């Protein structure tokens, strides 16, 4: 005889505290990693093999992509 369970499985409720925590971490890391010094440090890491800053010391498109990937990895870890 097949027994039919009419009980619904309880799904975990979405925790807004985790979403808020991720947003605050993203905000802080964005502030830290969007400075000119962060891009200069990143430029030093790549030993000027990639053009990450232009003549006006503004980040290039590639520099923004690399910094965005770093930010995404940090947010994923935390």
C-alpha cells in the first residue's frame, strides 16, 4: 500500500539579514577598492604588463573589469 504524505516540506525562509550583510560588505569593499591608490597597487602587481591606468591616472576598462572580479570574489567569500 502506497502511503501519500500530504505534508508540505518547509522551505527555509529567505534571510534578509544575510542580504543586508552582503550589501554592507560590498559597499565597504567598493569604497576601498575604487580609489586611485588601489588601482596603482593593482598596476604594481601586474608590473605594468597590462595597461590599467591611463595618462591621467584614471582606470582603464580592463582595470575596472579586474577590480570588479576581485570585488566579486571577496563578496562571494564573505
